C-alpha cells in the first residue's frame, strides 16, 4: 500500500490526488442518463421493460412482472436461517431506536401582543428508496433507508432494486418484509430513479428519493432534483483512519480493506503519526488481501486509491483528515474522545479500536447512508428529516398587526411592492 510523508517534496500533489478521489465523469454520462429519463417520461413501462432487457438481461412480459409481491417477501423471510432472522431484527430495533431520537417536534410560541408563531412538521406522502444490486446486494441498505421513513411516518414507501437475470436477493426480500414494504419493483439504474421521479403506469411518483448507487444512479438523482427531493449525490465508499503508536496494525489493515472490497473506486486512507505503524499496516494489508473473497476488487482499490500518510503530529493529521472529510472516520488512538472536538468533517465517526466501521454498516443504529467525496463538509447522514418537511405557522392578532404592520409596509415600500404595503395598511386604516 502506498506510503507518503507530509515531508515529501511531492506531498502536495499526492494529497491533491486524494482530495480528487471522488471526481466522477457525471458530464460524460449526463447525455446517456438524460436519454433514459426522457424515454421513461415518454413511454413509461414500455421503456422500463426495454431498459431491463438491455441492462439486466431478462425479458419482462407483463407489467405485473415488474412488481415484487409481498408473498415473495414473506416466503423469503420464513426461509432464512433463524440466527440471521434474529440479526435482522436486532439491526431493525437498534436502527429504529436511534432514528426515533432524531424526530423534530412541531411547536407553537405565543407572544404578548397576541402573535402566534410556530412550525408544523409533517412527513412526505411517498418516499422512493433505491437499493443497489449488481456486484453485491445490500439488505442493510434497505433497513437504513426504510426505517427513517417509517419513523418519520411516511405512508407509502416504494422500493426499486435491479434484478440481473430476474434474480432477487432473498435476504433483501426478507428485509422488505420486516419493514412492511408494500410496493417493490425489479427496476434498477437511472431508469428506476426516473420512474420514481415522474411515475409510470405501475410505479408511483414519489416526493423524495434516497439511497446509493453507481454513477448513472447518482447522475439521474442530480437531474431529477427539483422534480423530487433527494438525500445526496453519493459516490464510491471510503474510509479514513487516524492512528497513533497505540493502534494495532492488524486492525488498521483489515478496516482499510473493509471499504476497499466494496468497489474498485472505493478509497481507503490512513493518517498516522508513527512511521512503524504505517509500514506494519501496509504489510498487513498485503497479508489480508490474499485471504479475501473479493481480492481483485479490493486490491485494485488499494493500489489505485489507497494511501497511508505519515504526519508530523496529530494536529497536522487532524487538519489533513478534516480536509479529506471522509465518509467513515475511525479514530484509533489512546484516547479518541480527546480528538472528537477537533474533528469537523466526517459522515460517521468511529471511536476506539473496538468500533470497526462494519459495526456502523449493520448493527450500531446510526445510518450508513453517508456523504462521500468530501461532501461531509456540507451534507449529513441520511436521517429522519430527509423524509419530513416543515411548514411555518403564523397568526397575528389585531394588536400585533397594529404594532408591527407599519414597519412591514415600510419595508414593502422600499422594494416597490405597492400591493404588499397596501394589504397591510388597509388593515391598519380600518379602525381610523
């Protein structure tokens, strides 16, 4: 694994490459995705069927074949191993408990002059969840996307997932059953995003679309934003690790690989203040690579987009990691909580050697749908509020408009909005 030092003459250039890790050719695929969206808008289900035959390699003979039945979900749930079933329920309960703590409340405030101001929080009517397929199926993503919507109170949850060769992952179906998903469809890629954004004869138009996907999915989400809301534009998975001399190289190495095995485009970056730890971790990465079922994927990711940086001290390490703003950040130091106040940008922060990133992927409770490619500087993890909207509540008494009306009208005057000003003054003049 590549090791670089902040003292190296070419470090700035190397670090620029790390910061550019998430640059994707959205412009290059925009024309293709726009064409797919246009076809869905124009031809609905017929376009969906053609796209499925082209990309997922199976023929859809009827609209009904696009749908995944609740009977199939229940059957899959009944057939899975009991220990796996318990694990899914444990994950469900922990994710639900965590997200229930995020629920914002409606509120009303009463002022002395009779003004009533407040905020009303309501869920969206329909949420569309995109659950990736292809190289791997992710039932955990179904839980992480569906449960916040359930907690928010969304009435209708729509799931789309690709089914290459018309094969549906049984564990994904079981997770759909646990989440009581009523509408799920065998549709993937940009076609699924377009179908949920605009609706077809079978798939309903939704209000918000969440969930990760490849560059075509990400581009489609970007293009339909405004027609619907979206959670974020997510790129390939990534991990950052901060370590000192107390960290165990075996832990560091396998945690770096836990993201590298996702995708050749995944990024695994460690910053340490100990050169020996850097060397030992690099050696351990090579040892572990030979044992992985997805060795080829992980090896390409590590070789092309992985790096170990040696920093002069922890302050420099923190400064660099805040600039990277990783999706997942592990802190493997003597006292990780001491560093927590100095960490400004990260999707999820894992503190201590007993908190590997996969704990967050599956069982801890916080959401694993996280901002990537430095977007943790301005995006948050998927949460309950992605499925909620807020309405302002305003009620003025006669005393209140008498007290504040002229100031309001004056401000309207300065903007040249005569009707605005008059709509207030007509009320002020009523009693004169």
